[in-house]
């Protein structure tokens, strides 16, 4: 498991802390000529660390989803990370569902990154592995 069983209070603390750190980094770099290198790097490393454990469950998936959907800025590299999360056959079904749900939510609720989300979705739908294509089709029906 990536995280021990968390109480609701502990979950809220982790979620709040991650969002506060991201918001602070965003504000620090906002006046820096639209360069968000530290923010993007930190943001992506959070999500990659969840994915590296290869044991994404409902609880950690909820944390990942909250961090991404409530972030002040979505780095485009997040779609590469989500693509790997979904297409890596070593990841379990929960990781695939979490990744696809995040892409779906970004398509609906974050219009500035919609084009990249659609591109990632099309890449998954045209993957050479039929198992990946089937998972994508089933979750978007």
C-alpha cells in the first residue's frame, strides 16, 4: 500500500497540506514571467510518487484526484504521467480507473487543458494493445 489506512481527519490534513504547498509555489512563481518550473516539477513529482508504488487504491486515488483537480495550475506533463498510469500493465485496475476518471474530470472541469486531455484520450483509444483500448472504452461509456 502507498499509504496506511487513514482516518478522515488525516486524509483531510494530507489533502489540505498538498494543496497549500501547490498554491504557495504557484503564487511565488506567478509574477516570474509565467515560468512555473518549480511548481510544475513539484506537482508532477507528487503524482509520479503515487504512481511509482504500483499500488494505487481508492484512498490514494482520491488524494491524487483532489490534488490534480483543485490545483491552481495543471502542468501539461500531467497527461504523460496519467498515460503511463493507465497504459502500464503492471498497475492494477484501480490505477487505470483513477487515471481515466481524472482525465474525464479534467476534460469537463478544466477547459484550459482540454485539448491535451483529448489528445491523451485518443492516444489511449488507439493504443496497440486491445486491453488498454477496451478499458478506455468501457470507462467512458
